[in-house]
């Protein structure tokens, strides 16, 4: 903890009429530009509390040498779709636009998320600079492309839930097939998708791990570098336990070190 600096409630842009806030967790001593990780909270799109992310992921990732940004997004009671993904894209663009201040390499941004946050992370990864998902939250000329993505118990498709009454505030009544497919990350699982890491408990009764395995298989078939970590007998909230959230950050570190390589500095001869 002594080697980590935490800056809370940093305004990074606008989500509609309100400020979007993040917490920044970074090593005290950075050894040059490093990968930056945007981590998004879950909450069923009904809440997006970034507070637990610092302890569960941010400090561990900072101890591995990364800069972690714990983000947020408007929930369904605040704004209809696609406001949620637009807020995520605004956060990615802010990180890239402020890379020097953060101490990150703007080409090495990773987006990660848990559950609903995993849905948004996976969707952001598959839709770089897609106009209808970009929004006007700030830094409009900056790219929202990411170098890799991590989903923890992620929602890979909304086809099975978008037309239920619970999701009417988000997607409207009887949303079109086009809207539902476009909002499902698995729709973008092709050869253009960035390297991906999935982590999921096999006893998850909220988001079945079988849906993650479907997207994993599509990416593998497309030739995309993709890792899958299944935790036998664990439910949707397995990562609340310290030994599991440490396992998640360790897996992320190994994955990022393999697929998001830091550029070596070029020295003059």
C-alpha cells in the first residue's frame, strides 16, 4: 500500500448533465509509460459503484506496475441505452488524451470489467470508434480503441434479457433485433477483436459461465489470443474474497505482460 498513490473523484468528462468520476490508483514510482487499465464495476446496470474496485483490483494492479482507473457509467434509471457504453468510451478517450499525466502509454490501454461492467468492457473492445457508441462525453477527436480486454463474470449477450420488463428502462419496450444484437459483445467476436481474458465461476447462477465459453470459442476460432480461467464451484461473487481477487489481478498481470508489451525506450547512439 505504501508504494501506491490513490486519487479519488477525478472528473474525466460528462455523462449527460452530470460529471463522470474516476479513482486513479498508480505506483508511486513509475518506470516510464506503462499500460493503463480502466476497470468498470458491475451492478446489473442499476448501480455502478466503483468504490470496491480500488481494494479488489486497483492496488494489486498498481503493485504489478500498472496504472488503474476505476470508472463509472450512468445506470439505467439515469439514462437509456447507449448512454452506458458512451460513458465508458468517454473514459477511454480521457485516459488516452491524458496519458502523459497518468504515466501510461496511450497505445496500451486495457479495458476490464465485472459482470455488467464486463459487458461494457467487452463491447467497448469490439466497437472501436463506432460513432453511435462514442457519445459526447469529452475528447471527441481521440480514439476509443483498446489494446486488450478483461471480463470477470461478464455478460457477453443481452439477447436473453433485453426484452424483459426489468430492462425496459434501459432498452425500451420491445427493442429491435438490431439494437439487441448491437448491444451484445459476442456479436463482435471476430478476427479484429483485441486479445481477451475471461474469468468466471462455474456455479454462477446470475451469468452462466457457458455464455462466456461461447464467446471464448468464437474468438479462438477467429484466431484471437484469448485466455479462459474457470473457477470450479464458484458463484457470481467469487472475486469478493481476497484469495480470489488476488488470483484475478495475478492472471491479468500475466495476460497483459504477454499481449500488451511495453515498448523499450530508444536511446541515441
